[in-house]
């Protein structure tokens, strides 16, 4: 019996070792919780994970420059717009995985398997309830109306989150209407676009504006910050999910794809599949206040508190295709 156990154990170790000694992940995500999650993957598979963190643009440039010589096996980045850029740049290769096809909804992954969403976020409205009542809010489109003059905050259009939001509006309403919207929203801003999503919320809490467009997890991060001031900011704001009467709130993903130059496809596939397991999905929603992509995963209490909502079901790959149009539109609208 003992011999059999030893034999089985050595077979497992042999399999793991032959699969890959280590995977190299280029990641734009900068969460300590990701590292803890990757450690669990290593414990379970024996495959070491080396993470190289950098800005999204820098990682893409590096992958392009390294080509086939790249040490990277996996690229992790946020937003379908960026994932699409990576695919266009030729630095990803398609992966066929039945497990991922079953676990990740079709609209949250690239149809040919070039990338897969692993966490979801919604781009919502946050507002100061002492100056805005919930029934004044309805849709992204409504933010173009004159009643919001001088009352809005949104970050720069150079940010991919805004580009993907506008892509979804181009798809829904056409380019002309999207341009008119971008012009009007720019007119309604309380200041020239600057800072991060978190900075927009801090400014609303400080009374500079009444409504901001931000990604949900940033509110979660403020609410759970070590910094008491940031917790106070979150406590002053409420969340509104726009466009519930029609197509739904714009959602996007943080996602990953297999690097074109990887020579460890099998191990990389195991890693990508791991990100869609219940264990990984629960870790994401608990630690970074993102929504799971896999249905039936329990949300963290804060997300439960914000409530359920209808998400725009558009394929995120389509948003990637419209990214260049969205950038042109923002430039024409004079949205810095
Ligand atoms: Fe982000």
C-alpha cells in the first residue's frame, strides 16, 4: 500500500514537473490577493508562477518587442479594449478549452479563444444623495441633458474604461449620437478631466460635483481602504446602475490570454482554467470587489448591498473592434 502511494505521488510529481517548472505571467493587475491566489495554484499543481507587473501599455510593448523570445506565457490585463489591442498586435494565440467555454459566458470572452474574462466590473454612476435623488438618474444618455451642467465628473478619454463605454454607446446608438453625447457630457463636466476613478469620487464627496462615472470595484476599494478619509468618501456616496430600462449597465472584464510566444501551452491552459474555478472566482469577488464571471458564485456582501442589475449583454470583443471609433469620437468631441 505504502509503495503504491509513493508510486502515485511520484507519478503526480513527475507529471507536474514535466508540464512546466514555471509560468511567467505579465500582469497589469496589482493586487496582493492575486499573488495569494497564484500561490494556491502552485500548491495544487506544482507549477511555479512568476509575475511581472507593469503598466498595461508597457507590457504590450514588451511583448511586441520580445516576440517569440518572450519569457511570458500569460498576459493579464483589464478591459476588453486592451485585450483586443493585444490580439491585434499579434502577441496572443487562441486557446481551445471546453472548461473555459462552459464557465465563462460567451460575451465575456473572445470567440476564438484569444482571451477570456475572469472578473467583471460595472461602469456605474455614483452620486451624492444630499444633492441628487435617485429618480433624477436613469441612463448614460441622460447625462447629456442640460440639467447636469457643471455637475458631472469623468476621467480622461485616454482611459480605456471610457473608450469601452463609448464603444457600447456607438454600438447601441450609432456614431453620430455617440459624438453628440460625448460633446454634451464634456460641456456638463465640473472640471477638465483629470485623475483616476477614485479621484472623481473623492471630488464628488468634497462637493465639487454631484455625479461621477466610475468602475464599481474602486468604490469597494475606497470603502475598505486603510485610509479613514477614503472610507468616509465611500460612506457619502451611493451607487446607481444606469440603463436598467433598456440594454443594461456597461460591464467589462479583467481578462487573460495565452501569449503567442509561450512554449508551455499545457501549463498555461491549466493556469487560465484555474482562474475560472469556484475557488478563484470567490477570491476575486471577496478581495477586490469585482463580480465573478461564473454564474452561481456568491458575491461579497458589499456587492450584494449594491444590488443586482441588468448588464449590457453586448460581446466585449465587439467593444474592442469599436475602440478606434470611440477614440476618434472623443477627440472630435474635445474630451481631453
Ligand atoms: Fe482599474
